[in-house]
């Protein structure tokens, strides 16, 4: 598996994403995590830069083709690291 996509609808993103990232790290996994759903824009920096628990956040209105292309690029980057 190369990527996990999480859709947050119930404000669990600040708890669940860091916990998922930590568990994957414990297991030595380099799986890309992306998030979407109803995540307030003011939380993006926390998820991406502070907690570093996901590689991308796709908010409401994101074009599926844009999200797919960015996700594929993230997967490719993680494989070449």
C-alpha cells in the first residue's frame, strides 16, 4: 500500500491523523497520508507543518483530478526517497 486517505467529518483530524502517523512510524512504514473532508483551513498548517501527520489536505471544492495528481506525485516522491 502506498497511500492512506482520511476523510474527516467529525473534527477528529487533530487527534486521529497524528495517532495514525505515529502508529505507522512505529511499524516502520513510509505510507503517504492525505486528508480531506470538512477540515477548517486554519488547521491545515497544524496537520502539515506542526504535527507533520499528513502530506496533503484537500478541502471542500478540491477538483478530484488535482487531488489525484498531487497524491500520485507524493507517492512517487516517497518511493524515491
